[in-house]
């Protein structure tokens, strides 16, 4: 079941298997095996993906709030992109 959750989370973040492999420090084939359920996903990797998803949701909410409060679209998008980069980088 975790393999399906991992794959769905990766797709929600807009990450290809190749990019996810780079972020998690593994090969693309490892990502594929995790998602196919043929290789167990390390707990720290699952935790990091969860943090990335929480950060992604938070960044989206901040973006919507900024627009609702009259922030210019370009400024709100810049903040969103910076937030997502920080989240993916694990900062």
C-alpha cells in the first residue's frame, strides 16, 4: 500500500521518477521498484516525502491567501515557487 501512496505523492508534487531519484539520492530504477512494491521504501524517505507534501499544501494555501489579500499575481507566484523549492530541497 505504501508504494501506491509514494507514487501518488510524487505525482502530486509534479516530480518525474528521475527527479525524485535525484532528490532522494537513489537511481530511477529504485524509485520504480519502490512504486511497484518490489522494494521496501525506507522510513526516512517516506517521512521526507510527507514533509514535502505538507510544505506543498502550505505553499498553495499561502498563495491563495496572498491573492485574496490583493498581492500581485507575479509576486505571489514568486513566493510560491521559492517556497516549493525550499520544501523540495528539504530546507
